[in-house]
C-alpha cells in the first residue's frame, strides 16, 4: 500500500529547525520533499555544531531525512525561472525565511497564486501581525514571548527556557497540521490557500494551561496547586511553579536511591486522587487514608510539601526503576527521569522506530528520532538526509532541462 501523502509535492524552502521539522514530517508520511538550498553553502545548519570536520552536522541530518536537495540561486534570473517551474510542479511551498524575504525575492503570495492557483503557501514567522511582525526569531525568543519562560523554573529564580524545542519543532508541528488541512480543503475548493504559524502563537498554544491559571489567579487570588501556597503571597501574574504539576493531580520530582552521585536518579511522582489509598499503603502511612488532613484532594493541598517529603523518604530507598515497578503495580502514575543516554539505549523505543539508526555516506551510522506519529497503513521508513545538491540534476531534468542546460547552470553557479 502506498504512503499516506504519496503524490504530494513539497517545495521545501525551509532552513534551520522550525521549517525543516515540518517538511520532514510530511516526507515521512510519503510526500516528495524537494529542499531548495543556496549553491555552495546550503542550509546553514549543515555546517553548525559539527562533530566531524567537513561532514553534514547531526543538526542538519536529524532534521532533513527523506528529502531531496537541489541547489538554486533564486535571486538570479535563471534561478527564478527554475523556481517558477518548481512552483508550477509542486502542491505546497513551505518557507521560514525572515519576514518579507520571499516577497523581496519576487515571489509574493499574489504572484504565486497566478503561477499556480492550487499552490498552498505555508510559512513560519516569529510573530503574527503586530508590533514585532518584522522581527527575526529563534527558539528561545519564542519561548520567552509565548509565555513558557515566565512560567518555567524555580519559584525563586530567573525565568527559564526548556530543552524541548517548543518554539521551533512545536511550530513545525502546527504548520504540518495546517498544510494537511489545506490540502484536504483543496480537494473541495480546488484552490490553494496561505497557511501561517507564528512561533509565539504556537508556544502560547502549548502554554494554554498557564493562561487558564492566569484567569484563575485573577478571580481567586491564589493557586492552591502551586508551591507558593500556602506560605507565599501571589503576585498578579502566574508564577513559576518549579516541578509542581500545577494541575488537578499534584506531582513532584523526588530523589531516588543513588541521587547523591547520579544527576538523574529521580522520579516524577503524581498523587492521583484515585490511588491515594494505595500511595498511603506503599509508603506505610495507612492512617492518612482516613485522617481528615489528608483524606481528600482539597484537604491535602496545604500539606503537599510535607506529603511529598514523606513520599521521598520512601523513594530514596529505591532506584527509580524499582520505584516505577512497585508504583505501576498499583496504577500510581509516575515516571523515572531518563537521561538521553538511557533513552538512546532503550530497546523498546528502537523497536517502535521512535529511535532509529541511520546510515550516511560521509558520516557513517548515527542515531535519530524517527517519526513519533504512527500510521497503521503507512509506516515510516527513515532514510538519510540528502547531500547538498545531490538531486539537482534529476530535479532539473524532471522540469524539462537538457543536460547541456544543466551544465551551463552549474558553471554559472545558478545551481
Ligand atoms: N538563493 C538566494 N538567496 C537565498 C536563498 C537561495 N536559495 N535562500 C535564502 N536566500 C536569501 C533570502 O532571500 C534572504 O535574503 P534577503 O535578506 O536579501 O531578503 C537571505 O537569504 C537570508 O534569509 P533569512 O533572513 O531568512 O536568514 P537569516 O539567517 O538572516 O535569518 C532566521 C534566519 C531563522 C532568524 C530567519 O529566517 C527567521 O526569522 N525566520 C522566521 C522564524 C523562524 O523560522 N525561526 C526559526 C529559526 S530556528 O528554527
């Protein structure tokens, strides 16, 4: 059976991280993704954070699987001619240039629609319309302006960004959904449309529970699930909550056996109301099941610090994996803090294709994250990222250029 997006042609004008994560997903679902890169240098990430001299970086290879690469100077007249043919050939143009760059290249939305009314133009920008619409943006700027940084970190410390790339990869995911939706809509309308995802908006979408809490705070003056309660007065904005879940099921990161030497010997422990009695039995505090100070979720809120300190006395006697096994037997939600090393070596993640080993002609074998979204009839086969301009000739031939014409373009550094 064919891949879900087989036959869909993507003109991939993306670079760095946010856009490439989007087009990589589409490629994994079977779309033909043609990545257009500048002759000579290509996507800047090919040369960034290199661990092997003169070899495409892991940064690039891990974001550009299953794609083809054509080099093209889209600012030269001949390059523009090729780009016009590509726009006519493809279904979707995806880009994450700085604001206005595509227009400056001569390819406004109006012009693209004239060239191909079925074309979907999908863009990532840092901000939507407003005071910052013209700004260039990287990951952490989006985390800071989308509400993630002000709500992440220790209550007494500075705002904190998270290691999860919610600004870049998070926005790429949002854009991919927009593209697939526009493709579906095109089936009915016969026309393409613009799809835009701003990084600030995507981060805010992922932080929507914090906007929930902002309004709860404004109405009640207190957030009882936050570590500030009941000792510290709340200000007028949602504070940083440390590792508290802040939600309906209080949680905390607790030390496990070996924490003195191992920076990841911790477990996340959730005191889900449904299993409170089991938690009390596991830690040896059976009287807490009926004690009015602990018996209900509401009664427990002022005592959460003391409760988690007591549970930690228990978790410190177990490794994080022993604790996980014991707690899981009672359906108590918990999760060991896994290091990247542990994740890389996890056989079940390899079995499902979430962690994959990929071969590359110049770098050799490396590990990558495969497609986290599994389709039963369209499984993902992860293939290596393209070398710079690896498919230039075959794509130009596909567009109708002769070998001689391609040779001239190469000599003139158009490709
Ligand atoms: N041929 C000729 N010119 C090309 C080209 C090609 N194949 N590909 C790109 N260019 C040109 C662009 O047209 C642009 O030219 P002008 O400045 O004259 O218009 C120039 O290259 C630089 O593009 P850029 O401004 O997008 O790149 P940058 O490195 O200066 O900025 C970034 C990078 C990411 C900050 C910016 O692209 C941006 O803000 N993008 C939107 C937000 C985003 O996606 N951020 C995530 C980044 S990390 O994932």
